[in-house]
């Protein structure tokens, strides 16, 4: 079947709009679909998430903060099964009206503060603990530029390339070509930046690295969409060097396991409520 086989109707209707891996949770309206209270743990920070690249960004940052000794960064990570529609429960929608993971509730504030969207959560935590954000005005601008670059770029990678390459009911040449070209351009942007800098913003490891690494590091290492060969990932040598270096950080090894429910069992930690939860897992 070709792109020409579909002709849009004059007025779009949700009827028959399904298809693809996530058809059961796609809908054209917001708001909760059912009443569902969220669980609450003992720590100041309550995270509701899943171990996708978007969720992984925040758990990596929280583990990095804990590694620096910030006890206020202790957190409970509750599992939100997006394939089962947990993100449409009333409790979750109250924290994130956009019904996307991750969502964070900071109970150390009175009243508690809700934060949603991964980039906003990372910026909030970096400012709260004064870590992983360059302090001078020029450095801060550079870090924020790359943080916002990632928030603008990732939808083309995930909702664009990932959907049409890996999840769409049938392959379509135009969208695959369109989004492949864009993703390769993004990888080239990163590769050129990392050719001149150890980390994304320079010599300092920041929230920009933690935000970008789960998606683009995962992509070149074939952990995202299984598309490394298709994208000629081996040609982005500086992205690969940076990816491998960050992967060796102990906090990253822990953070990438949290709220994960697939892959090798010894690499999964569906819920995290204490540092001891990592005992017995493969942190290699």
C-alpha cells in the first residue's frame, strides 16, 4: 500500500483512527477516563513514571543527586503502565493534565508542588539542589539551549521516526524518509558539538547530557527502535564516545533500571522506594 491509498476526509473523525502498537491508548480528548488514586511513599519526592527514555532522564538525575549526598532527593518511583492506561487515572491527571510520563510531586514544599514534562522536572530539580546546571549566565544559557533543543528534537525522533519506522501498521516511504533525514540531521548536530566538547555543553556534565543521552545514546547503541544499522549509527563517532562514557557512571546504571519492566530481569526495577532496592540487580 502507498501513501496515495489514503485520502483525508473533509472533517476528521476518531472512528477507525486506530492502528499501530499504541492504538488502545490514543484518543483525541484530554482528562481522566477513570478514578484511580496514586500511591504515596515515604520520601519527599514522589515520581510517577515508566522506564522509557523520557522517564529515564529523571531517575538518572535523581540518582546523580543522591550520589552527591543530597538526602532531600530521596524519592519513591511508582510504576505507571502506559499501555494499560494508568496515565489517564484521575490521580495522575491531577499531577499531569497532559497524561504523559514522567510526573513528579514534591512534598517537601507546602503545599506540595507538581511538575510535569521531563525537561521541566529536570530544570526544577537542578535549581532546587543547585547541581548539574552551569551557574554563570553564559553557561546557563548554553545548558538551557541544549535542554530545550532536546524537548523540540525528541518528538521528531519518537513520534516521527520511531512511530513510522517501528510502530505504524504498515511501512510508508514518505514519512520514513522524512523523519529518517531529520533524525540523522539531529545526530549530526550532536556529533559536531561533541567533536569539540567532552559533554554537551563543554567540560561539565549537566542536565543537558542526562536529558539527551537516553534517547540519542540509546539510538546509536541500538536500544531505541533497533535502528542503529539503518541510521548508520557507527558513523557518529563522537556521539558514541560520549554515550559510552556516560553509560559507565554508577548513577546512570541505577537510574536506567528504575520503573523498567522489560528486558533481562536483573536489569529491571519496576518500583524504587529505597537505595537497597538495587541490591541483587546487575549494575555492571
